[in-house]
C-alpha cells in the first residue's frame, strides 16, 4: 500500500480494517458453518480494502 502512494498511517489503518474484518468473517464461518456466504464476504472485504 505504501508503494502505491498511501501514507504509512493509512496503510496501517487499512491493514487493521482488513485483519479485523477477516477475523470476524472467520469467526462467523466457525460459528455458522456457512462457507459460501463467508467466502463471498471475505472476497468483498478484500476488494474494498484493495480499492482504497
């Protein structure tokens, strides 16, 4: 992210959002067993973070 012109602080914050979101999605998958929905959610989160 830093190489693409994002400040170090913004890169850290984006990484925190991504990791926190993926942890939540993983917990959701473990609790519900809904692999298809959590896969779609993880893909969407990654796309959104990468777009910033």
